[in-house]
């Protein structure tokens, strides 16, 4: 928590100081143009890298694997995109490092070492299905009918 607090205090001071120094060296309008150019290039890189990561995630999901690496890379891409839109040179360097494939994959691998990816399913299990949908239909001996057996189509007439 202290780290985030210090980050939100130190980073803007560092960004403002660096922007002033660069502005004095190359001029105000050149500095503004450089900040806008980095944001433009970053947004275009973000679009391309996001589509490539999404395609890899879909391939892994279709192969029956958990796309954990791609999910973490997607988070890194979102953070990198937000940092590139933020004016400043320090945030641009961090943002571009989140967008470059090799550094992003390295960061994702480091994060994956610290976390565990778990898949879960929110669908009905067979027992839940049986209890939910076949509780009224019972055989004369009180047993539940088999849901996974053959289906026999027929007509009946009830005689009391």
C-alpha cells in the first residue's frame, strides 16, 4: 500500500520535472508533439498486439488449454495502453515495455510464477441436472429415470 502511495506521489513529480527539462532542451511545441506522437504510436501498437494476443488465446482455448499466459499479457497490454495515453516520458517507457512482445512475455512469465490459473465451469453437473429436472418424473418403483440412456418415443393413455 505504501508502494502505491509513493508511486502516485513520486511519478507525477518525476514526469513534470522531465517534461520541463525536455521542453527547455527541444522547445515546448516539440515536447508536446513528441508526447502526442508517442501516444499515437502506442495506440496503434496496442491495437495490433491486442489482436495478436486475442488470436493466440482463442487458439489455446480451442485446443482445450487454459490461455493463462495470454490473459496476463492482455492485462499487461491494458496497463501499457493506459500508460501510453498518460502524458509523460517515464510512463511512455513503461507503457512501450508492456507492448513490446519480448518484454511483455517476460513480465507475464514472472507474474505467472506468482499466481495459479484455475479454470472453473458454471454449467450444470450431471447430478445437479438430474435433481433439478427429473425430480417429478419417477418410475413406479420410486427410482429416477436415467437421463443418459436411450430415448423411446411413444404415446400413452392413463387409465385409473
